[in-house]
C-alpha cells in the first residue's frame, strides 16, 4: 500500500534535503584547487595576487591558481569571473576600474557590480600629483597660482577614465584650474616624459615616483591619501592643503560570482582576510599600499560608495573616454 504525502510536507522534505546537501558541500569546501582570474597582464602587479593566493592555502587547505586574463580595461577577466559557476571555485581579482568606473564609461559592459559577491578588499593606494622641476611656483599653492595663470597645462596619467585622471578632474573642479589629461600606455612612459621635461605634470602611483626622487627632476606636490605616508613623509595630503574631499584612493580586491553560497563566501573571505594580513603578503606590498582586508558586506559598501561617487563626478565633469 502506498501512502500519499501532503504536497506541503513533500515540498518541505525536498527543501530539507537540498539544504542538507548544501550544508554538506559547504562543510567540505574547498575540495579541489581554486582559480583566481587576474585581469591584468603577467608582471603587472600579479606578484601580490600570487602572494595572497599562496598565503591563503594555509587556511583553505587547497591551492589558489592565479590565471592572467588581461584586456579591455579588466573587462575580459571580470566577465569570465562573473559568468563562472557559482560554487566558489572561480574567483575574480577586481579593481576600482572594474566595478566603480567601467560601468559609467562603457554602455555595452558585459557585467554589472551586482554580478559579483565581494569577498575582501586587498589594498588601497593614493594618487600622487607631481610637477617637473622647472615648473614655476613654490609648493602646491604656488603651482596652483601658475596653473590659474596658464590654463590648459597637460598632465600625464595611465589613461582616460583612470583613477588618476578622475582625481585630477576632481582637483580641477575644486581649485578652478584647467588642465588636459594626456593618456599614456603605462606609468613608466609618463614618468619618463616628466623627468625629461616633455610633460610638466604627472598623476599616478607614488610607488612609480619613489625610486627617482634623488635626482630632484620633479616635485611630488600632494597625495590623495587620508594622511601622510611613511615612505614620503615630506609630501602633504590634499586634505591638509585645504581640500578634504580629495581623499581618494584606488583599490584592488577579490570577488566571487554573485549567487555563491553564503557559507562558501564566509570561508573564502575568512581565509583571504588572514592571507592579506600575513607576513608573506605584507612583504610584497609596495610602500604606498595600505593593506586593508575589508570583507563581505563592508567591501560591498566600498564598491557602492565609489560607484556612486565616480558616477557623479563623471556626469558633472562630462568625462568621456572616447
């Protein structure tokens, strides 16, 4: 004789089985190596990503394999990560450009921030504003006077729509100066032209500038950091120069595809946070990096805040990358 279970009881039983299976899967996670898609070319900062991957193995018990997938201003790698199975075995390394800038510049972007589950922020770093040695003016204030008297001066950055470009747009809006962004393929090319006097100003990574300060071929005028850095204690922040809203840092972090089970997200975030705090990763950080493992919901809040901030700035300044 067969017994017919009420439909509600059968549904509850099925849901219980699914929940039990999910809990069992999370309990055994990870059971195989994890892939971390890095959206830049080999040699472009992936040493830090590989150190995070290596350090996380201690807490995960499985290796994280870093796979470089560069192109389209991080969008190729980001799309691959967003479209991966939602099981925690494929992660994506993301940057400010990936989730806070690209959505405002590319109408046909193949992903959106909602396609990612933020796991941990790895680091933040400020933008440095530097002038060639022969630029007139004493300090930041003197250079601003020069810029107001000579509008249209060029500054070099890593590209249109990059964080350094947008920091300079913000600076212009707050100081009533007018400058022109000159996009370079890399910071070293922009630095070379700054040192040789082919371009009067530079906006970019402080770490790129540090090894070349001794020749006094340029002056670092200000940083977009919340406080002075130990690597360059003589360089003031924009905030202490009277521009508190110019505390703007770019960041890198790690996400999983949206829909990854919450338990798996917590396991990954916990291991990655410990990895970022490890001595191995600390040793690989450059002097301008603030290792800052903000995890899960707090990292999601950073992404949302910066997405909103840059969206307003891009609209107000009518910034285009075309």
